[in-house]
C-alpha cells in the first residue's frame, strides 16, 4: 500500500512539474517572447537577420549560460541551430563571453 502511495505521489509531482514547464519556456533568462523573437534567426534552412525584439531579449540573456549549450542536442530539440545561435549575439552588437566562440 505504501509503495502505491509513493508511486502516486511521484506521478503527481512529475505531472505538476510538466504543467509548470509547459506554461513558459525560459532559456538562460530568455522567456517565451525572447526565444520566439529570435527563433527565425536561429532556424535553418533560411535564417533571417535578428529583429530588434530578438536583440533586446538577447541583451538581457545570460550569454555564459547560452554558451553552455554549445554542442548540446537540447537546442536542436527546440528547433534551434546551435551554430546560428552562437553567431547571433555579434549580429546584435553584443560581444560573446570569452571562450564561447
């Protein structure tokens, strides 16, 4: 009986966590709006120059955190090309942190 309760409790916690994360995507201090604004610039096959909204969101992002995703399959799972993502800050006149290139 106790095992069933623990499994049920874990299931409730997992569903609650999934519901919270489905409400908003935050990636390195970029919220849904920032990620959405930049997505056309980091998506193949035809990326576009970054918009003013994208550059504003990127200027407030944690670039050291973003650099941590370099080579990570997580960005690709979100439809973001990691190489295009790393090329984005300079296009917004935002310097990349050292070691991020």
